């Protein structure tokens, strides 16, 4: 008689599975990693010259890197939502449920794999940014804070993507739904200063979840004062994560009833 | 079937599987059963071996034991050669066998199997291979609940059959009991002329005027068939061909159900 495995064992095995599936679908993963890099090159070389970011930045690449990191997370989330949706569509979810595996280990496996994919793509973006003239000046404590904020947002967005994967009826729809996450960085200070936007947009741009994260990443990377921005960012990430976990629990029950 | 496998909730009524209530004791039920649907519940991009090892780990085996268990099952289900190929390259029959194997990974092996139309869409050879797998399972003492639309399959495999019509059980029993509800055997005669057909039509239990074929009841013995042929066609001119057929579950099914397009028979 085998012991009933705990949720942790289940989550570990499910993570291994999701990572293996990513490796087998390497084409899709690479595409989602290349897109943000291409966009960064487009922004820096095509638009950058025309964007006035003020005197605090030597060049546009110094300004735009945090925004590109968020684009990365947005594109990565499509992969995650599609993977969750594929699971729900096939018979495998019944198999998992008949093995008495709960929603959380299944989703946690997807989220951890998504986080790993995102960390790889984030590293790639940093590497390319360094090649094209990005020169971070962060202190060791600053790097730690950068990692914490990025990680918190990646996990929170991954879990939202998993919830979207549960919500969408088809994998195609799941991929489409995540686009709003790739768009969220645009009406923020990610690519252009908020001051340059029309007045009615300021309220949203200043108070949406991406802005404090962008502000803290940019400040920390360039070793400028950031104020409370990192704490605000972490609070947003924690809030998003809480909502996403609760929502996905409900959605999973609805979908598998 | 989904209700019995604890994946759906019943509108009313109660059910017990392996002694456990499907609602109150769903964990115990899940540990006692194995479910195989008509859509293979395996990861297409993983290999057969990886699928089985993953399922074994999920049902609580250690890494080493999971590997050993996967190897055993690959041998038992004839998938050793395909073990390291991705499941999406498998044929329908191989996929179904992998699926069944995946339902067997836990130890002890589940005692109750739910197979939901396991041979739908399989070629005849794969179907027969799967039948053998089901017989092996039953031979090891497991209880198998199988739904199918192929009555020959139910006849081959089942100890007990329930015929469902529009969601209701309309008959239940062994294949023999069910078949005895229609006549045991039939002598089908292809007649040489329309006159002969009309002359004998009143004695027949089965009529097919367009092919001039009549079916007469018989007990299936050579003596009876010979006597019957001599009696109805003493000059040996009226009957072109004949065949003896046993009643099949198809006859039972048609007799039991009204106009139906889909009707799973439960084993």
C-alpha cells in the first residue's frame, strides 16, 4: 500500500511535468521570449530617439528596460494560460482528479514552470540590454529588491494567467485573453513619461499596478531614490496573487463540476 | 459513469463503489478505482514511459519504484518498443493501452475499472487487443464496468449487461439471458421465386421481401435444419441459399429499444 502523497509531492511532480512540457514545446517558449527582445530593439532604435524622457537618463535604453521586463511577463503569461487551458480540455484533468490531486497542486505546477520560463526570458532581456548599452548602477541591496519585485510580479501574473486558462473555454481564447496583460505596461511610465500622456489618462496611469513596479525597478537599477514605490509594488503583487489564487480555486470547481 | 467515478454529482439517489459512498467517501472511492475515458488522458508530448512514471509518482510511489512500475506496465501492455516515443505518435490502440496502463500505476492495483467506450474509433485488431487486456483485468479479479455501443463487444466481454435506452435501464442480465428473450437461432432462406416467398411467408419470423429472404425459427441442430428444408421444399427448387444465424445482441437491442441512435450497453 502506497502512502497517500501530500499536496507538496503532487505539486513537485506537476512542476516537473510542466517544465518537461515547456521543453517539448520549446518553439512556443522561444517565440514568447524573442518577442520582448524584438520590441526592446524596436523601442530603443526606432522610437527611442523621438521620446523625451528628461535629463535623468543618458539614453532611452536606460529608461525602457523595466518596461520590457514587464512585456516579457505579459507574453510569458499567454504560454501559461494556454497550457492550463489545454489541460482542462483534454481528459488528463479527469485522470488527475481521479488520483485525488487538487486544483492547487495542478495550478502551482504551472505557475512554478511559468516563473522559471519568465526568469530565463528576463535574464535574456537583461543580457541583450547590456549589449545595447544598458548600464545598471544598482547597489547589492538594490539588486535584491529588483529581484523581489520582479519575482513577486511574475508569480502574481503567472497565477492570473492560470486563472484565465481556467476561465477560457478553448486554448486559443486563453491565449487571446492574456493580451490585456501585455498591454498594461503601455498606459504606464514604462515606455514614455506619464506627463506626456493626455490628462484624463494620468489617474489610471499613475495608479495602475504596473506603474509602481516600473518606478521601483527603474529607480533601483539606476540607484535613484524610489520612496515607497517597492512596497506599493509588493502590496499590489500580493493583492493580485491573493485574488488570483482565490479566483482560480472557484473557477476550477466550476469547470470540473 | 462520471458520477460513480466521483467526477460528477448525482441529481438524486446514492451509489456505493467498492463499499464506499461516492459522495461522502470520495477519497476512498478514488483510491479504489481506475477511470479510462474515450479521450486518452495522457500527455501527448510526453513519452509513454514519462507518462507512466508521472502517474506512478502522483499515486505515491517513490522515484525508483515509479520507474520500475512503469517498466512493468510497458511490458504488460506491449508498449516496450514505443516507451521512448511521444504519445502523440502512438496509434489509437496504443494510446488506449497506455491510458489503461496509466490507470493501473497505483499499488495495490485498483479493484474497480471504469472504461468509457474504450474501443470507440479503434480498428478491429486494436479492438481485439484491448478486449484481451480487459479479459486479463477481469481474470485478475477486478470488477470492470465498460460502456460500449458495440453489442458484439458486450457479448464478448460481459458477465452482466445492462441495456440503456434514453438514460433508463431497459434490460439486465447475462448475454445468454438477454439473447434467450429473442428466439435462439434462425434459418435464413433466400428463395428462388416470389411465389415461394409468398407461400412460406406466414411461417417466417423475419421478412426481407426485397432480397426474397425469410427467417424461420430453428433450434440450430443439423437434424432440425435438414428436416425443415425437406419439409418446406420437397422438390428442392424453391430455396437458393440458406444460412443459420444465432440471435445476436443486436436483435435483443432492436427488440428492446425504440428508435434510438445511441445506446451504450453496460457490462
